[in-house]
C-alpha cells in the first residue's frame, strides 16, 4: 500500500514555495494561519490566484477547487458579474460604506424572503458566527430562558455557547443516546457545559426525552438541518422535532449557513417543508465576502427594533431607561453596500444556474461512485444540492456524527494528497462544494484524476 510518507514527500517536492511561506507565516501568526481550519499537516498550500473553478498555488501548480473557501463561492472564483457589481459600487455610488440605511438593504432582504418564506423580517450580520449568535440572543430575549440544545457534530461558529461536541473524541462523548458536552476549545466558561445540552441527531425518541427534561430552561434548539452540510435528517426526525419543540415552547433555529442556496435555493427548510422560528444564513449570500443574516418570525425579530424603545447608544435619558428592553444588534459593517451588491448579483445568477450545478454535482457523484466500485472500495457519497462528501465506509446510510467516525479517514487523506498531484484541491477529508464554473470539462478532468489516483492505490496494493 502506498504510504502517507511517500505522498508527503511528493507534496514537499511540488510545493517548496508554500513550505517557505509557511515558515515565514509561523513567525507572524500562531501556527502560521489566520484561522485554525486553514491548517493541515505538514503545512497548508498557499494559493496565489483563482479563476473560475481553478486555483493556482504559489509554486504554479493548478487545481480544480472543491473547497471553494468552505462553500461561499457558488459562482467560482472571479465571476465577471460579481466583479462588475463591486466595481459599480465604486463607479456609480462613490463609496464603500455609508453608515446609514440604503435601498439595497431592503432589496436584498426581499430576495432572501422570496426564497425563505419562514423569514418575515431579517437583520444583516458580518459572518455566520454572528448570525447564529444573534439568533440565540433573540431566542433568550423572546423566551426568557437561557439554555440551548445543540446536536452532536453540528458547527455553529466560534463562540462559547456552541463550541461543544462539534468533533468530540467518542471515548469522551458519552452514550449515543445521551451525548455529553465536550469542549472544543480552551477558555470556555464552565457553565456552558450546563447551559448547552447536547442532543443526538436523527434520534427523535431520545432527543424528545432530553428536551422534555430541559423544557423549562431551554430557549432554543439550534441545528444544521443537514449535519456538516451534507448528512440528511430523516423527514420523520425533522418534522417530529418541529412538532415537539413547538409543543414544549422551545424555539427551533435552523443554521443554514452551509445549506442556504446550496441544499436548494430555499435551503434545507425548502426541501423538508419545515418552518423554523429563526434562520441563520451566511457563506453563499455574501458571494465570497463576509456576511450573515438572521431572519424569522416577525414577532421574534421585532425584539431588536429600536422603534420599540432604544438601544445602548441612545443617550437621551428617557430612552436609556428602556435600553434593556430592546435586543442589542449593531455593527459598523452590517448591511455593507458593497457586499450586498455582490451577494444579490450572485443570487440572481444562481436562480438561473442552480439546477445546472446540482445536475453536475450528481453526475460527479455518480462517476465517483462507479470509479470506487470498480476498485472495490466501499464508498458512500452523502449530500444534497451542490455539496457532498466522500465517505469511505460500507455503511449504506450515514445518519450521525458517530456514523462518520467509522469511515476510513486514513485512506481518504491519502487519496486527497495523491489528488493534489493530479490537480484536484480540497482540504484533506473536507466536503466537496461545486460552483457554476464546475462545468462538464471540469467534472471529466476530476474523474480522470480520480481514475489515476485509484489505479495508483490499487497498483500498490497488489
Ligand atoms: C453551519 C455553520 N454555522 C456557522 C458558521 C460560522 O460562519 P462564519 O465562518 O462565517 O463565521 C459556519 C462556518 O463554517 C457553519 O458552517
């Protein structure tokens, strides 16, 4: 069997400039990266240029990009219409930022509402993290309760309440039916282990029992309706969860940061026909720039309306006294016109081209499935819409984080490193995202690359 050491040696031979830049980066940034997720062993590739479906690294190697920056680039790199929209903001409107309301805030909001009927009112944020954070604060403010339920294996951003049991070692994660909260970061407040209750995904019976126990303290259940963006909830689980949360007076928050405009134009909620109370969006809506949205029921979202009272910045005496009644939500860059213009442009293109990406995603999945089958490697390709993952397992259904732990991640990592040489980029073991730029020729190129890599593995096996 070809060893990881061989593949790493190959990697080092092809990427000396990335290695050198990484060495320099380590002198300026902890671990050489600006976000922990950007790191992989022995050092990450440093990219220099993007064009359509392609990335070029600093050593001049070209790759089809299936990371797509973890999903936002639904039109690929440097789409001319997005570029024109950004330039137009300068040319016609003269500034990047007004610090006042502007018409595009409403125009883009109406477009999002069209695709997400559960969203009656919305607010813009600067990231998916801020969006889920604001959705939780809204839930606390509206229910007067301060616990949340979150599912094992689900990610909602980088702050204390939700940095639990995203990727827990199973030895510490408790029973499958009663997961234990496992911190994912140093520096979490100990009370989060009590205030965040971890739930088993796709297990309605045990989930319901846990929710019943905590119903008097629990403001909301937050979830990725597709775990990690590609593992489906069963319709029974999803509809059952909606019913039980409603019955228990717990708000249901869909974190559609990954699935919004990817599982379908209307996100996972459109596919399931389930109306959450609040929805968080991010990634695709900003067309590659930092942006998030929180939206949902009018009666909940109105909690942040300053016309109801005031906010922390209002200095008049009578207003200050009511500041605590209004949900605080502000941000220098909220509703940034440049980002909204690029995002809205990108959504209008996706409306026409989404089905094409979805069809090509399916044809790539089918091609891959056949290639793995021909080599006798068990594979499951879970995913909906324009995202999927390659899970090396003989499990016919993957329904939870724990199912994922049974996959052969070592082989997957080796395949991913071997693919670098054939011109395919993804962060090793990450999910695949496609864009409008991933056309038939890109899919054919990818399947050819896989054919070579899998043949190489087989050759070494014999
Ligand atoms: C489901 C989900 N929620 C929230 C976030 C956080 O978004 P951001 O990285 O924009 O802060 C992410 C990011 O990957 C995500 O996948």
